[in-house]
């Protein structure tokens, strides 16, 4: 099984100064991430401060929460792959449902963003997930596999190993109502089967599938024990260093 991954998606929270303080607290609480890969995704404006708060080599890996597919140009307000790469990012979260909902991100654009990330050797964390209406209407599988295949269209077998998937049911994000571990495992299985039928079982082995949506220290263990779940994408509960450290600890225990 690939190394487990715990990602903290800070969303639009924390200034650069606050971010540095959080990273310092986290380093005290988690002196050694060990067998777990820990990724922090603060806002763009806090990436540099978060990086500078850590010794080199960084114990925690930096991720951006988005990027634009062009490298430079007249795109007011946008941030490109080389810009976040220079700040030390190794990962980038793409296709988050909040971006789809509030900023018009769509599968074709997300595909272009994934290609831009790969061109610059950034590892995309692609988010997919169904709405409550989709789930209640029995469309979960169709929706998530459709998003997966459209967003990864044209990606080679070689590039696939750079990809991480996060299954995040829209109805579970920020609601305090997570999917059940069984619901998550079922969707992860479907996603894995879809990857395997398009790229072959060998090529999709290194692809990790995370669960996200109201993950907390109280429920994280139930997801992480599943052999279908390679880690978690944590929003709200990652902003408190104590609770984020607890979830990293749970992943360390499961990874053994
Ligand atoms: P949440 O967010 O943990 O606050 O539900 C998860 C996410 O949006 O990635």
C-alpha cells in the first residue's frame, strides 16, 4: 500500500503570521511525521511564511489550493504553477467543490490545470464528489467517475503516478455529517476500478485515494483503517494544530 497521506486544506483562513505560528505549533506536536506524508495547504499568501517556519528538509510538505493553467500573462488575480513551485509547493489541490460551486471551475478547466501542474512537476490532488441530490437520486457512481475521467482526460500512464484523488461528497463538506466509512470505501472502490479499466491495474497502483468531508479526530480512525482509504483531506479540523496532530497520529498508528 502506498504511504498514507494527511492533507490539511486551510481554505481562506489565516494570515501569513498566523500560518507561521500554526506550523511551529504543529512541529512541536508532530516532531516526526515518520511513515505518514503530511501536507499543508495554506492560502497562497501564507505559503512562503509557512515554508520559512520549517527547517530544511521540511517535515511537512506544502500544497497550494488552486492554480491557473497558463504560466504567465494578462490573467488578473490568478496564480500559476511556476509561482507556487518557487514557494516550495509539491502538491496542488484542484477541482475542490467550493471552487466548482463559487468560482465556476469545471471539469475541462480542471483538466487544463492538472496538465499545467504536471508540466511543472507539481502533484495534483484532484477532488471529486457528488451532491446530496446526486446521491439521493442514485447517481453517485456516474457523477464521480464522470468527473474523474473528464478531469484526467489525456493523462498518460506515467503522469498518473503523480495524481492523488480526494473523494469529497459535497454534502459532507463542512456539515459535520461525514460519509460513513462504508460509503467512502464503496466509492473509492469504484474510482479505483475506473482508473484500472482506463489506465491498467499497474499504472493506477501508486494513485492514492483520500477521503474528505467532515473528517475529525473522532472519526478519522474509522476511515483510515480501511484498505480502500489512503488518507484524508481535512478542512475545518486542520486549523487547530492539536486536532490535526491527533489525526496524523491516528494515521501513523494505522500505518504501523
Ligand atoms: P471539512 O472540509 O473537513 O471542513 O468538511 C473538507 C474539504 O473541504 O476539503
